[in-house]
């Protein structure tokens, strides 16, 4: 399993539109084969900061998502809504005795 953390800074007057676009991409992404989880969070202390936490089965699922029409449309739609680059981390779980 691969976890992706994607962070967005949204323009203050574009937050509502960003949320609308984020909900739409989430609905479609959750239908994708290989998507295990796709959640959006908004910072409590800064309403313009959003974090997506995604879980994917494997690299093939991520590649298919990155080429999906709805995801490409989302990236295009948010260009005018965001400030700065998207910060992306890909993580894998460290095996441990804790769950």
C-alpha cells in the first residue's frame, strides 16, 4: 500500500470553489480500481490550507489515477484557485507491532 499526502494552498476568495472541485474529484477517484482511501482535510487554523490523504494499492493504480480524465480536469480547474506548488509526499508503512 502507498500513501500520498498532497498539500494545497488556496486563495482566500477561492476556498468554496476549491472545495467544490475537491469533492467532485474525490467522488470519481473513489470509484477507481486500486484506490483504497481518498480524504480531504482543511486546516483548522488556516482555512486556505488543504491536505489530501490518499491510499493506493500500488504504483499501477497511482499511474492510472494520474492519467484519469477527472483528475486531469481537477488539476486544470484548480490552477486559478491555488497559490504556489502542490506539495506531494509518497509514503509506505513501516512494519511494526502497532496497527
